[in-house]
C-alpha cells in the first residue's frame, strides 16, 4: 500500500468550540496526534497526570504550560518542544485566541510486560 501524502496544516476548522484532537498515526505503543486549540485551556483545578511519556512541539500559535511545583507558566512559541515524563502533572493555562494553535504530540506508552516495542 502506498501511503497518502498529508499536510499537518490542512483542513483546520475555521471555528473551534472545543479543542480538536486527531490521531494521525498509531503503531504499537506510540500514538501521534495533531491538536488544534483556539483559546482553550485545561479546566480550572484540573491537571493532566498521564501514565505515559508525551513529547510535544508547538507548530503555530502560542500557549502557556504550567507544571505542578512551578510558579511560572512556560510560554511556548512555534518550534518550542519538550518531553513530558509519565506522572508529571501539568496543565494548559492558555492558548492563543487570535490564531489557531497547532500542536504535534507523540505519546509513548510503556510496552506491556513481555511485549516488544514497535520500531
């Protein structure tokens, strides 16, 4: 099978009442997502506390990430990326409301005991 050529910036909705999360690829213990935000943030008092590692890069727009234990919000601009280890509580404080914020997220789950990781 010949894979299709796709574009990360294609088919971005003009309005987004909620953050849009789309799985682009999933193989073994790895999932790659395109996330599109337009002013959305993590609900007040809520934290992401994932049992897997997540590498994320901001492709367009801007956002603020806060990690538990830090006082200062990290401001992300296009090209900024980081690895969020499993169990590292974090939240999205804000995303740009003037333009779409496009993220690429790579989720890496620990392989099940005895299973060989894809790759």
